[in-house]
C-alpha cells in the first residue's frame, strides 16, 4: 500500500497492528555483551546464546501485554536514554507462578517481544531490564482477573532493537 507524503513529512499508513503475541525472557548474562550479537542496518541479525541456556516463552492472551518506551533527554548534559516498560498479566495465583515470579525478580533480564504482526523487538539489550513491580490481584466477581500484573523496566541508550526472524529461529527456546 502506498503512503502519502505531505509537506516533506511522512504520513504513516494505517497498517500497524498493536499487541504482543509472546514474550521470551533470559538472564542478561546468557548473551555475551562484547560479541554476543550483530546489528546490521539497525536490526539484530545474529545472536550468540551461552551453551545450555534458553529464552523462556510466555504466551500472551489477546490484549494482555503492552510495551512502552519513552525518550528522556537533557539539555544540561546533552544526553538521554530510553525508558523501556513491558507490562503483562500472568493468570492464576498458583504456587507454580509464585515460585517462577520469586526467581524472576532476582534476575537481570533480556527480553524479546514477538508482536502480533510477527516482528521481534529486543528489550534490555545493552543494560538489561528487571522486574520492577508485581501486583497480585483477585477480583470479587466471576469475570475478574486472578493473577499477577508484571512490569519489567530498563533504561537503554537506544529504543528496542528489531530482531530478524532468521536470527530468532537460531535461539534456544524453552516453555
């Protein structure tokens, strides 16, 4: 579909589909920071994972997860950073989920978000991210949530980096 240019500014097509299909998490140290990935034209095209490690897969229900990144710049120091925030629900207040979350909050993490359009973005690529809040909740009525709202945050020098699907296919994924 062709997009229109107006006064030298790009008018975006209305073909963006919001939403996150899956989240993949691994410990930050499982990817070597000096040579563990290759970026070509702004996209991660290769990533080396430490032996016997995995990115753990979390399947998302529809309209369950959201990603936000906000650039904060300073005119005083002439630098800035991107604050990254990934929020999702983990349903069921169970012992299994509680134990998983208790371990997760102790780790520095790197995450990959698979969007509903099939694209991938890496969160916490150079400085890691961490679970900053977990809110356990159960409703009063039958249709209300029983589970956890998880927020993972990090600060990076650049926004979330796209990853090629070919690169993603080389990673070891666990469920």
